[in-house]
């Protein structure tokens, strides 16, 4: 048997969470087209007849401007060390930039074994991939290279087999029926935030936070009360929407996902609260597992 840890790292919005969900075979991380969607370390466990791989999804590595972002980047940096394998993911549709150079610099400091993943190859002409691969190869001794599409699944199975083969011998680290270490309360908060991300403007995602205030289970199902945090009064109106439409639609979509995830009826109540500079509040960040 083989078992070990593989961290998925890279710049924001390169597709790390999409890949994690694809590898696990179910949704364990929220996904949106907004940068910095992932704010904390998310574990996805893949069970295989030959062993077990614990994939660690991390926040995108970027220049931190708030205490919240500093925590996010610290989580990503920690995932580069004391790990069996690093999967450095890059967006094949974007040219190599300063952000990519910074990620590589952190990897060079860690000196970890690493694969290079070039994602979104379904949107790139194949002749453009070779120069990109050659460029990365000059900058770090990657053990293997994988052009892939996390969205379509192209070449993901080959990646999974290579990662498993690279893991050390050992007993499984998680029970056979466990696919993540995230508490259900946290998953609920994240699913609400995901639906809000899909429906709000570019400037809002960074200022949105969700905390589950109450979780009550009964024979009839689960009641969840959650508070959505924004930083300004104007943002509160945007989140609520005309006649409460945006909040209602986001809540309905999140509730349906939660019922599928939890296997029971869910009553979801949402409130929106203005708290200026909440991203600097250590207690709130702890509640959100950031």
C-alpha cells in the first residue's frame, strides 16, 4: 500500500479547486471564476486499490493586502514544505508573469519534489504548450509535466496514476468513507459564499464572508442560520438585490446543494450584516477557518 500527501499550489484562479473536485470525484471545494475563491486549506482524499492520496488544495499565492490574505498566503507557503509531492499548477492560457516567478521562488526555497501541471489546455493551441514547458523546465527540476484540463478531465487520470506511484509506502491515513476533513458547518458556509460569488460583481467577492451561527438537527432535517458579512452599507444592498432577489436565489441554490450533500431536508436562513474591516478581525477569520 502507498499513502501520502500532495499539495496543489499556484497563482489564484488557475483551477486548483476544480482539479481537486475532479480527482476526488465529488465536490469538496467551492469553485468560481473570481480570484481568491479558496481561502483555507482543503483536503480531498482519493481512495485507490493500491493506496491513498491526500490532496491539499491551497489558496492562490498572491501579494497579501489584508491580514486575511496574509493568512491565506501563509497556508499556501506551508503546503510547499514537509509534503511528499507538490503539484504546481499554471494557467496555460496566460503568459508567464511575475506572479508565476514568485510561486517558483517559493518552491525553490522549499526544494520539494514537484510535478508541473499546465491547466486549461482545452483552450490553447498545442504548439504553444512546448515553449511554456521548456521555460518551466529551465527554472526548476520538475519530475514530470502534465498538460491537462481539470474541467474536462483530459489527462487527469494519468496524473492521478503518476501521483500515486510517487507516494511512499504506508497505511491509509483516512477512513475509507472519508473524502475531506472539512466540518459540515464550514462546508455550508462555503456553499453559500459560492452562490454569492456567482451572482455578484467583481469588486464584491473579496469583501464577502459567511459564518454559520446556528446548526440545529431534528427528525425533520437541519436548520442552518448563516450571516453574510460585507464591509460597507452599499455592498449589503447589492448582496440582497432588488426586492431580495439575489439573496433569495443564492440561498435557494445553496440549500439544494446542501440537501444533496447532507441527504436530508434543509431550512436555510440568511442574514446580511455590515462589519467594516472584518477581514482584519482575527476572531472572525478563525471562525471561517482562514
